[in-house]
C-alpha cells in the first residue's frame, strides 16, 4: 500500500495541532496554578504568617510551585488516560 502525499500532510497537521493544543492547555494550567498559589500566598500573609514576608521566598514559591503542579497534573492526566482509553493495535 502506497502512502499518498496528502496522508503525510494530514499526519503532520494532526501532530502540529496536538502539539499546539498541548502547549495551550499547559499555559492554561500554569495560569490557573499561578493564580491559586498567589491567592494562597496572599491569604497566608493576611493571616499573619511570617514565612512569606520575605519577598524572595514568596517569589520562589510563586514561580516554582505552579510548574511542579503542572507536572503533577500532566502525570494525573496520563494516568487517567491510560486507565480509560484502550490502545488500538
């Protein structure tokens, strides 16, 4: 069976669409996670917790925790996807 050039173009287009969709979804997750971490930091500062009064600690948490959460979320998505989606062979 010979592959047609249009088949290869369709596969490449689908791969690009999946990559762009994945990047957009990751950006959305980073936005949500950053908002959540910022809200938690603000709530802790208002409650009188002195841990986040140092700007360096707050910035480290604000930049590090959302990325760690995205990695955990993608691991959870992959786990759920492999449990409920069967592979076609």
